[in-house]
């Protein structure tokens, strides 16, 4: 099958664009594709562990963990964007990697399709 | 050995959001992407400013002094220093009444040789056509 | 090229969309872009609907905003996330989000 790279810069909870990207990833993986998911800017919030699930708020930590369990999903946060926001390596949810921006470009290099969602 | 071309199309205004800054920093990251790739493989970025995004290209930005952040001007100059192709949409420059003098066209003051170009949108469209992937900011 | 444009907003989309040229241009209304399919302003339908014969709206985003398929312009095809995946991989070489 094929690979979709999604780059998202939208805020966790503050925008449903990140939820869109997660749902699209779920649909792509169900169809047998693989997904690389790049978080930069405000989207690095999604890399933080310990997110609480409240009814009125979108909750993406578990869906992301479920996607990771498929083995067809990689999620990577921009290290600089995360650190600037006070999210350190020890704050990162299990399975989420951290790299510099060149990781995203490398993912785009080998992707069949790239969807860049640049901001809220 | 393969080269993949990525078009970074900037339509966002600077500073209120970080969209255009991230476009520049991601494009510049092409300088180090080879650590992830096979020998000889490359990513070729093209940066194009369109719509209100051409306003990122104005000279004399003082964001560093006032907000302590690297200005878009400096990021664009860094891109030129690294020989990235930078295009500024001619129609949008004219629509907004911007003279060429007011735009960042080179990085000579920091030793750069590559110049930006004010290009008709048709040329920007051609770059998009020949790119492997498009990233709109 | 074949280009799929995910239109995510209700305002200020025309300027960009009008300028894009492709052998096949798909307009996929998602997020707040779904309002183009369902809302008239001053009695007029959105000009976005004239941009391409290939018009789609994401049903999940349509329904979450209170619209049913019966309320959208007949030129627009309602699709699911699963259909969107097929469009991305089978119909459009490049996709953008505006």
C-alpha cells in the first residue's frame, strides 16, 4: 500500500484540525496505508503525555496510542517547537518521537501523498 | 539517487501566527535532511510568497528588537544565503502597491549570492506543477 | 497535475482557489469549508461551487455543524473519511489544505 505524510501545526483542543488529521490517519490505516504524522508549532501539544479526557474537550491521546499500536503509524514532534513551549523529552507520550524539522522533509521525500495542515 | 521537490507556498501574514516563520524554517531544514536519506537523495525546496503572504517580504522588520524573535526578513535572507529559490508573486506585489525597493531581494549584506525574484503567478504555478508535494502555509 | 484542494474555511478562500490551475481540480470541503455547500448569503450560493465540477463535502463535518445531505447543493457529493482516503490516493497526485 501507500504512505501518507500529514504535517499538522494546529493546536490541540483549540482547533479540530488536529482531530481531522487523526481521523484521516485512522481511515488511511484501515485501508492498509501507513501514515507519518508530524507535529510542529502548537500541534506539539499533542505529544505531551497526561492529557485528561473531559467530555467537552477533544481527546486525542488514546486515539493516537491506538494508531501507534497498529504498527503503521509514526508520530513525531518538532523538538524545538516542543521545547519552546516547555514540553521536554520526559513529558512526551510513549511512542511519540521528537526530531528536528528535517525529519518532516525526509518523510515527505518517501511519501506517496503529503497533506500539510499549516496552522489553526 | 532521487530528488524530490517540495513547494512551500506562503499565503499567511507574519507574526500574528507562526505559519510563515515555520514555512521558512522548514524549508531551510532541507539543508540537513540528507542525514535521513540514502546517499545522493535530495530534497529541493522552492519558496513562494503569494496573496497577502508577499507582505512577509518587506524590508526593515524590527521584530528582534521589539519582540525578541528572528524576523521573517532574517529568515528570508537566510534562505537566500543557503541558495533556496525564493519567488514573490508579482500580481500580489502590484495589488498591494509595493515597490521592488521595499522588498527583500537579496542577502548580500550577509554574503548571499542568490536573489529572490518577483515572478508572475503563472511561474509560481509552474513550480507547483513540477513539485512532488505542495505545502501551503 | 491533478490537485485536490481541501477547503477548510468559509471566508477568503476564493482568492487562492481561483488562481490554482490543474488538469483536474478537486474541491473538498472540510471543517468550516462545509458551509460553502450549505449556506447562501444574500440568496446567493458560494462562488466556490463554480470553481470545479469535482466538488465534495466531508459528511462528518457537515453533520457536526447541523446540516443534512438534503440541504447541500446538488453538485456537491457527500463523502466520508474513508472516501477521502480514496480520493487522496486514487484521484489526486497532490493535495493541499487552505
